[in-house]
C-alpha cells in the first residue's frame, strides 16, 4: 500500500513550490492535446510507475527523489527534469475532480486508485475537492479517459473505439441440486460508444443444461460491438446430487485474496514445511515456508483458482485448508460419504498425496492418490470411511483437506472444488449420536456454601470474572484443544465445547465419550497472554465434581512457561481434589531445584471436611495470598498452608507474573482411571474468580 505519510516525510522542495498547501493553481497550459498518463513513455500506464510519478510531483518531489524506483523497465523518458517539465506543462489535465487545482490527496489519489482498478464509490470516496465539479464516479472516469492511453498507441481512450465490457450477473460458478430448476441470471454488456448492449448478448450452452443429470455444464456469453470488437465470458453450472455438500474451497470470478476461495466454515490456507521443523505458515501465501507457496491464478474455464508451488529443495511440505484456532467441526453426518476435489498439475510430479486432520494429534494419516494428468482437471473422490479406518475422528475435524505433490519438488498444481459430500442414503446405523455438552445440564442442588468478602483492607480489586455474560468472555479466557494427557497420562480430550456459562456459573463438563482417540472429554481454560499478574490475593468460589478418576484443579503457571518450560516456570496449585476423596482439597507448589523437579508439600495435606460434607455438595472459596516472600493457601477464609519463597534460587520463579488455569482432568497418574462407580457427566462449577492486589498510596 502506498504510504502517503512517508511521501510527506521525504518532501524536500523549496517553500515557493509547496503545491500541496492548497493544490497547484491551474495557470500552466500547453501540450494538453498530446498529454497522456504514460509519464515515463514505456507504452504502458501503470500505478506504481506513472501513477507514482504524478503523486510524487504533486507532493513536490524533484530530482532523483521524483523518479527513483518509479519508471518502467522499458521507459523512454526517465530524466527527472524532463518528467517534471511534462507534468508542470500539463497540470490542467491533472485536475481530475475539476475544482481548479491539482492536489495530491484528491486528484493524485483519484489517478492512483483508477490505475489500481478502483471504480464506483471506492474510486471517489474522500478523494474529491470541496469545490469539485466532477464529484461522481462516472464524471471522474470520463475525465481520466481523456488522459489514459490503455493500448499505448498514442491515442487516448476517449478518442478511440474500445471493446465492450461484458459482466456476469451473479457467480461464475453456480451449483444446483439434481432435478432443481435452473434459472440463469444472465449478464450485462456496456460499450463506451454503443451504450447498453445487454439485449444483444448471445448465449450458447444454456439449452444443454439438464438438471436431471449430475454433471458440469458451461454457458458462453458473447457480445460484438459496432466496430467488430468481441468479448466473451463463461459460467459453470454444476448439478450435484440431492445431498448435503460442505464447501471447503471453490473458484471465484474475482478473488485476489486466496482466503476468498474458502467456504464459510474455513478460515486458514496454510502449509507445513520440514524446512522449518514442520512448523506452519498461514494466510501469507507461503512467505514463511521455504519449500511451498500458493496464490490465486486465473483459469480460463473456472476463474480464480488456488495454485500451489513446490520449490526445488525437495523438503516435505503440504498445503492445508483449516477451520481456525480451536474450532472443530462435527462431520460425523458425512459417514459413508465422500471427499471430492479437483486437481490440475501444471508442471512436475503428477503423484498426489492427501489426508484429513482432526485436532492434533488425531489424523487420517497419508492417503495416496492416483496420478493426475498434466494440464487437465482431474476430480478425485475419497471415501470418508476409508480415512476413518486409518484413524480419522469425524467429530473433531479441523481441516477440510491437506494435500501435496508426493515428491514435493519442482511441482506446480492447481486445486478447486474441494467439498465433502454426504451419502445420499444417509450416514447409516453406525453413526454415533451424542448430545453436546450442556444438553443435560441442570442447576446444581448444592447448599449455598461460603461467600468471600468483596474487599480486603490494604487491597484493591485488580480483575474479576463473575461469568454473568451469556458465554465465556474470550477477552479473558483461552480454550485448550488437545489430547496430550497433560504430562500425567490423563485420559481426556480437552475441547472448547465442554466449557460454557449457565445461570451465572462457568461450567466445565467431563464426559465419558469416545473422541479423537480418547475415552473421555473435558475442558481446560487459561488466561495466558490475557490476564497475567504478579502477587495479590486470589479468591475462587467453586463447586467440584466427584467420583473415582476425576481431578479438578484451579491453578497457575508462570507467564514465562512458553520460554522456559515446566517446572522452571513454577506452578501454584490453588486447589486440587481427587474425585474419590471429594471431602479433601489441597494446595501444592512445584518448581525447579537445580534442574530437578521440586514440590511442596510432599505428602497428604489440605483440608478434610467432616461428617457428610463434601466439596461436591456445597460451594467453597479457595484462596491464595501471594506475597514476595510467601505463599499462603486458604479455604473459606481459613489458612491451612504456608510456603516461604525466599530460601532457594529456583524459587525466584514465584516472584514473576503468572496466569490462571481451570480444568477437570480425567484419569492420569495421580487419581487413576475412573471405574464403574464413576457417574458421568461430571461438572466443576465456578461462581467467580477475583484477583486483588496491594493498594498503592492514594
């Protein structure tokens, strides 16, 4: 994007030539009859050469500052003095908006926008002078056509015959369901000399469309003006089966941004690359990936399609079309269906490999495809069930397709029409239908329990969340999505869907259900990079789950965890509980002692409730008072554990910022797995979290 502020900073002309103070008065005139916007005389009119030269002139540039990097490779006019003379002699022609002066932020901007292809309101918005006599787009374009010579023949566009403009009404690709009536939206034609030619458009192929037959049909529209200029455009009509189709990627008539090709459930075009240790680059055209790039290109039959290029290095790299961070799709309804996509190899390796990923590390693994035919569109059909048998979990899909040339070297291929297609006869009896988290939730019948004070002497409220919104506030919380086992061999898969807000409570729901290779699902929320703090008092009012194998925790990690790892980051467990001992809650602290994991306390601790009372049948407040020298744990305002953090160098971790983590783990090293006595679903309810810090001087 042209940086006008940068142009202003580079402005160095004497005060007497400061045209931008009010625009250049139109006192100069000569050579207007032969003047065109091909300023550098290279036979072309380009925004980043001719347009930039005009804008620099209007901003007062001269000498090398006027022409540096702004003349075409074939320019016949590159001397700054000659260019300045031409522009000053024809300044009247540069008054595009007709306000009596040539100014950079009106006329210069109009010229630049026009050369970049702007039209309509986007051409003129905030770019015409106060006294403009040409303030409408059509008038501005007419003025510009008087100095534009598109074909470089020395005659401005306004004075020569030009071909008509033929524009499709609607999309270049139209999808209809079999036996559905197709009504063609047509096209419109305009000619600068002949006017509206829409009624003269000839249409070929419309009569051949048979919506009772599944397939692809082409309609060709053409128009010929009075001078014999011919223009043609095409529309593709795809007749699909009467089944659900999920579009992942499809060609567009105009789509300079590759993301514009994506279906509504997908937000990322990215790639993995072995050259960067299998890290990813996303929505950047491959600038961050040494081995693979992608861009939109024009296909004569389809419009803008996605083109993928593998470089010469031969490092393993592949393109993926993804939903977005933390978002998964339940595509179990596509059981017995197909994944379809079209590929055209432009050059290089005709062998293709694909896969579908569910949330890491869940995947279908690699699936080899038959060779493509170079230069020809080939439609691939992959059975969804064939990928399921290789490990794909349909209820946790986060990519619509991953694809690469098998040899991943010196290959260019195009891809279009990526879609999932359901089976016309339905998913069959094998489809597992499970109600989503929250479906069976009820307000807990727990006793009211303890309430914490809302203020403390010497403290001020730093941050709180009382979960009073209709959904979890993502300005405060992140959702972890993984089945990594938490470093403790846990059995759950963490999903964003398992955390929600009900009746002013944050609910984390642990469920017994097969998902992405795990037997249980749950949720883990963090405030990392959003709410991080050092020292203070934390109060969390919560009602905890019960049952063998449940492991709820309200805890914190050092904000430097991504850089130094655990346990060097430090860990403070404000509250932990094992579901089989639901009357005992405890606190723990972990750190690195000369590279070794250290923990306090090392044995049973915490608070054990008496009688029939449990942390499951009423709310309690779990608190931490965190000072520079000491950590202190409390339940319902009563202290039960203290720990000095001044005795060892490894304890410096506790004098840095931390973030919060709320989760319910299932199974793992500490609680052991659930058994037949464990009832699911189980819930942790959080009423509020409040963070106080020492009040400063008034």
